[in-house]
C-alpha cells in the first residue's frame, strides 16, 4: 500500500447480525464477523490471564481467539504499512454490546512497536462465546477495564490532533 497520501475512508456500510462484530473506519475492506468466523478464519491463540475486577476481585481465566492485529490487518487499514510513523497515528476503538468502550493504539498491537498479543476471544475457560459474542482480551492489563464483552464493533482510524 505504499504511496497512499491520504487514507481512504470506508464508504461501504457494513451491518452485522446479533452476536457479530463489525470492523469499520479507515479500512480498505470493512466486514462483519461472527464468533464462528473468528474461530475459523484465523489461528487461535491462548491467554491465561489474571486481572483485577473492581467488583469481584482477581479474575483467573483462559481465553482463546485470534490476535486482534491479524483480524484487523485482513480488513487492510488505510495506512502506508512501510511507514512506521503513518501506522503509529492509528487508533482502534472497541465497543461492547453493553455500550462499554475502550481505545487502543495501533502501536500496541503492531509487531514493530509493543507487539501485544491482544485477542478477540472466541472461547472463555473452554466454553465458546458464540451466543455471548467475542471479547477483547488484553493479557498485559492488570485491571479488567479494557476486557470488552460482546464486541459489536471495532473502529480503526487516525488520531486527530488539536491545532496548536
């Protein structure tokens, strides 16, 4: 994708059935995915995690699912992949079925930067999440605030900086 001067915006609206998520934003190929799609199209990774829950104390769980970077990478974010500084401006906003949201930077998941193994979980403690919807899993987080359940959308786009 070398030579992209201004990232194209996704103009195709994508909708998803219940229990699915939509990848949207500054993507060449936005698409919708079910948990079964996430399980079948990408290599599954396992994460044994412990995170602090504000209401219930420490949580110990095993999650399985594809890496967020692999899934979003297939939607082809509209940046010049050869330019690290271009990639470093991108954000990912993840929304759950209950309206809970979080933001990640592309640099967190990019192999040239933090290379965090963040998952779009398809299973929790050996049980499929097909009915509940996929879950964002950030294994390095000590608190569970960015563990988004029943993901409905992942938006990918550039950070807009305020004028000085």
